C-alpha cells in the first residue's frame, strides 16, 4: 500500500527566506516624556531680500543694566521702635537732653522716690508733691507720680516727663533716707501721709528768687535737714 506524502506548509518557505536575510538591529524607541524637543529658531531672511524691514531686527540684543540691591533695613535698624523713640526724643521732645539726663538711673542726682518735686506746666500752673513712683517706659509712658494734700484732700497726679505741656521739673527737697521700695503707696495711709508740701515749696521758691537776684549763693536741696520746715508743712496741712 503506497503512502502519500503530506504537502509542506505554505509558511515553511517564508521562514527559510527570513532566515537568509541579514539581521538588523532595531532602532531604540524613546518615549514622549524623554524626547528632546528643540524649539524651532526663526529664520531671518537676508537683508538684501527685505529692503523695507525695520533695521532693529538686525541689531544685536541690548544689554539690560542691573543695579545692586538696596541696603537692608533690618541690618541698619535692628530695633526700629527704639530708634524711632530716640529720634523723636532728641529732635522734638527733649532737644537739649536735660530731662533724659535728669531721670537716668546712672545719674547720682536723679529724682528718687520720696523726694519733693515741683512741676511747672506751659500754662503757668505748678504742681508739687512727694514722688511716689517713677515709671521708665519709653517716650509715651515715662512718668512720675506725685502726691500732695490740697484742701485736706489727698491729690495724686501722673506727670509724663516728655509731655510738651511740661515746662520744667525741679527737685525741691531730697528724702531723708533712700526708699527701699520702688513704689511708696503706703504713704496714702494717714499714718505715713506726708501732708501738704506747700511750705517747703514756698521756701524753695523764695530761695531761688534770692539766688537769681545774686543775694545768696546756690546750694543743693537739703538731704535730711528741715529745709523750709518739713514738719511745718505737715502741720500746716493738718491745721486747715
């Protein structure tokens, strides 16, 4: 019995043909995200071909002038509020610097708690009293608290030393002893109240008039002595 041969597959011939062809390396494929895209450069035609075009097109690009940065305000003024206050004091409120030197803590003659001070305002009205407290808080809050007895009534007043309404501040009499407290609020009680200081102030003003006239020499306000009668002022205030 004769057997019939199976026909070859039609793709068999194509496989043999592809094997005979030289192998080629495929070109690398780049993704869209990694492809380098160079923007197209505008092509300027020659000048001879465009006689009516603007001449600025063929000029080289202009150089932009640069300037250095401005000075740092933070480095020049590390504390702007304090600098502004010092400028305001030196130029407007206290040009001579007398009040600033008077109330400096390093000044041995600065007013202290317990001293009798006389404040004269620009309107001409004076006010005197015992200094109960001194508050040093810049331009707006630097003030002294004075207490006096007027018509048998205790009167207290905060006086701002840099106020334009204050004409002068004078030390009438020093305290006998340096106070150990920064605020002498206990003098509000009847037991420790100094009373009226009008007699001490009148004696001080009389002595200053004599000094201005040249009759007597100038001397420092008393420290512990009875200048003008500290007790007489108390008795005078109590007798009214």
